[in-house]
């Protein structure tokens, strides 16, 4: 693996492929990026060419991942990442807390 992708050293962790699948399901990727993302799900990031990696990072990782929860600053697990980029950068816990406050 090696740490070429920065904080995404845990590429093979459970949840990463599911996260990518969620991104795909969102249908907001360009065709080329979609193909690259499918390739990552199928064969892993290491199967990408340098150019594909660049696109994958720029159009997927940089867009759909955050460094930590904007409220509690905890790292956000892959299983919560896609939702977090959609709800303003909150981990699951903080998102539920903020929803609760809204409805009280
Ligand atoms: Zn949080």
C-alpha cells in the first residue's frame, strides 16, 4: 500500500467499497470518474494508473471525504462518510444530535 494517498491509508478497511458504492449511487460522477470508481471497488486503488489516481482523488476523495466531524472533530468512518458530506460534515452521532435539537 504505502501512504501515497495521505489520510486514506486505510483504503482496504471495511466500509470503503460501500462508501464508493454510495457515491456511485448518487449518480453525480462523470462517466470517466464513474468507471475509475468501479475499478477501485473491483480491484483496488493500486490497480489505477497515475492519471486515474489523480482523477479519483480530485473528483471522488476530495469531494466526498472529510478529515473529521465539523462538530466533535472525530474521524468519520467510511460507513458514515457519504452521509457526512451530505449533512454538512457531521459524524453519525452529531448528525443525530443536531436532528434531535431541530425537532424539539
Ligand atoms: Zn461528531
